[in-house]
C-alpha cells in the first residue's frame, strides 16, 4: 500500500482558487462541521462514508481532499476510498487545526466540542470515577483498567470505538447527515461545475 498523499494548507488554498478546484470532504461529525469548516466543503462523516462509499465515490470525479480535525479520521477515510478504487484522494496535512493555524478562512457556526475532546472527557471521567469508587468497591479499578486498555488498543489500531459511539449521539448529529442528502449535494455541485 502506498503512503497517503497529503496536501498542505497553502497548496489546498491555491488549488481552491484554480479553474478545477478539488472536492473537499470533511469527515468529522456534523456537530464538529457546524462549529467550523472550510467554505465549500461537504460534510461526509466517516461512518457514513464507510457505509455508503460506493454510492458516494460514483460522484467524485475530481481530486478529493479529506479533512478532519488533525488527520486521523481523514487517513481512515482515505484507506476506505482507495480500497474502493478511488486514486485521486489527498489528506489535508494537520486537518482543520492546521488550516486555521495558518490563518485561512473558515465558516463558523454554533460552537461544539470536537470529538477527540469528548472522548478525553468521557474516558477521563470514567477512569476518575472508577478509581475513586474503588475505595469503596475495590473491583471498580478494573473499569479504569478496561478504559486504559481500550485507549491503548485505539492508539495501536488507529481506531476509536468510544469516538464512533459518541459520534452517533444527537449532540454530534445533524439533520442533513444521511446518504441521500450527501449524494444530492455532490450531484448538484457536479452539475454546477459542468455548467461553468
């Protein structure tokens, strides 16, 4: 397998101003996307992309740049798309975090916590509660051990079961987070590009 093709923020900005700009797919949750995103990006959450990849890639004929918070979910999305035969895929190096740090424009909405911060809050709260609770019920320490093991496994496999579970909560979902809406947006923008 070849290494993922990355693109830095400046190169992406330059390409967005070209005659044939790439399609930006933001694979974060709708809540994270609503908080901040690159103008013109399409929100295609990672779990939705995995479930409907064949339907989605049928509408991706230009270069595609995958964006997430820092690059982890974009890397997983890149693997999914390449496994389905899409070769024109790039990952925004450093994700939306790097894009903002370089001073490039973003669209902002209602402020929400990003998924990685939510995972740290939930995991930390469970560990703290179970350690403190183990003073009264010693077996609770194994809950903390299980969370520690889960986080270690998540790091080694570059996956996060807790993150995937949290992404399904209403807080992280949006009303337009379904395959038909995403495909309709992709079709509409393809028609607009061809009309230009």
